[in-house]
């Protein structure tokens, strides 16, 4: 079945009044720009009170739009997360069966949009050059250098367009924090868009995070990959932190923050290009990231955990004159599922009604009635292989996040279940799964996971959920 859309379009003659965008005379659809960064933790934003970065590009978007602080990726690693972003389908389904689902690019192309994709691809195991009919991007180039990706994007903006455009600008940074960590550990690696300082004086480095310590009874689905030594050829290059002291962790944070600023500078250049062309008021800009980074919290670099630093990502939507302006919102959402239906609604194109995401436009557009019913929880997925064991087992995990709590369950291990009170323990240092005080809340979250599995036909074994 196909969903008939209710799309709100701006009418200059009537101010900020929105109506259905079905064949309205003398009315053009907006351009849509989706900017995706790689490995940008939602906590490392000025909008979250983080003091050690300067991000005029993102700040410019938020000045005219809304920044959501409770946005979660569907899977905290790039290939799986991006499969979700491109299909609007959870990675456990879309990752291994990508071509079974409709690409957002093809959907927009079929809906009358000129489509383009520039930058990092990494959508499941696919190669962008091999599946042009599936992805639907008429102009595309895989590129890992953000300066080149930005030039391609600006050139596309400046060309003549006979139709509204949908462009994805996929920036690599701050993913080069992986190269940064290897360089700090003397493994040696090359940056993709210029180096950052690796040995900054501690006077100029951020302090260690307040949740630097590793929680007790950490799930094997996390620590099976923790602190490999140099004999672990598989994982040491990913997490070369076993021998780090405070100095290295803080220098890592400093370098990571500079990589965020590099990425942000490209966002600013693109926004300026749209402004110069006079297209800002006709272009909806979405910004998000495929996943976050440990950023030294819990003595962790990289992704692949359900901790906030890795799974909570930025989500900004900005449409000058049309969106609420300068708003910081704590609505619970999942960028990997919600982007697809939201973009389709704003573009006025049809999409499958089997998608599990939510159209977010009523929450960020001006003068639109906000729905009374909101989702109670969001879900993320993770598969984690045992370190340094070619035939080691894979721990399969699910995360359920609600307004105040986070529930985590893996299908095995000594400590498969975790429960955090995010309101009173935002650093996730104390698991409460054995607490009698939280028995009712834990029971409710177990039921939410059961409901999710039954409703979405999730493959996670429901019999692994403990009985209440």
C-alpha cells in the first residue's frame, strides 16, 4: 500500500499558511538537502552546552530551525546505520537485504526531484556505482575528502535546475578520529581532509568527562571489544587505547573537537552557497550523523555501544522562514527511521505505509498543530563479535530508550541486561537492573521490547527477555 500524503507548503500571499501539496497551481516544491556527517556525537554540540567547539555552520542552521537533543541512530556503526537512513527500515532487515527496500533517492526521483549524492556511501555492503537504478541518484560520486565533497555539492547548487532538487552531502568527518587515535598510539595513519593537532598541551585540552569510568557489570556486548592489546590484530587498530593515560584521552578529545569544526566549516560553506543563490528560503536542510563516538566517556573511543555518546546523534532541521527558529527540542526520535517519511512528506511524494518512522514535520514547522500522541520509546540495534576470536560468538543486542530511562538487552553473556535512569544518571555509570526500586520501570521496558519485536517482526529472540 502507498500512503497518501498531507504535505504543508508555504504560500507567500497568505504568510505561514500550510495546505496539501497536491497539484497546487503556481506552487513549487522545496529543495531538500540532507547533510550526513560520520561519527558526530550528539553531546559534542554547542546546543547541548558543550564548550570546547565552535560550530558556526550548525549554529546558522539552528538559528533558523530546530535542534533535537534526543535523536538516536538505529545502529551505532556506519554501514548498518546508513542502510537504515537510506531505506527507513531497521538495519537488521535492510542491512542484509538492502535492495529489497525502496531507496529514499529513488523515491524522490520518481516523485519529480532532481537527485544527487556526494561523499561517503557505506550503505550496508553495497557500492554506489553498482546500484544506480536502486539508489536513484542521477548525479553521484563517492568521495572521502570533505573539501572535494563540499565543492561537488556547491557546484550542484549553482547549476541550473529545472526541477526541485534532493541532494545528500555525506561528509566523512569527524570520523578521522579513528586515524587520530591510531596516530596517538604511534600506529600511523593518514587523515582524509587535513591533519589535526595530536599532542596538544593539556592546558588547552578538555577535561576528562565526568563519566570517564567504566560502569560495573558492563554487558559483554560492550566489553568483549574493550581495551584489546597489541596481540589483538583484529581490534587494536580500532581501539588502540589500552596504554593511554589521562594525557592521551584528553588529547584525543581535543583532536576530535577540531575534526567536528572541520566538518562544520563545510556545512557553513554550503549554507553560504545556498544563501548567495537566494535558495535558503526554498531549501529544507536536514543535518544528522550516522552514529556518535565514545569521546573518552567510559574509557571508550569509536562507536559500537549503546552509551549515549555513541548512539545519540545530532538532528537539526532548518527551513528559513518556515521552521520554528532557534529552538532546542527534547522530543524523542530516531533519525534512521524518521528522516525518510519526513522528507517524503515535505516533498509531497508517496512512500510505503509499512515504514515504522514518524513524520516529524508537525513538530518543527511554524503554525502547525502538534499531534497529541507521541511515541513512548525508540529502539536501536547492535551485533558485537568477541574480540580476538576468529570463531568467537556474536552478541546480539537491543536498546529501548524512553523519556527518562534506557533499557539494554543482549542475547547472552554474564551481564546481558542493563537499565539506566538517564534523568538522575545521565552519564550511565550505575546499572539498576537488580534494583527493587526500579522493578516496575524495568518490567515496563521489557514489555516495550516484546511489543516492538511482535509489532515489527524483529528477529531478536523474544525468549531472551527475562520474565517479570
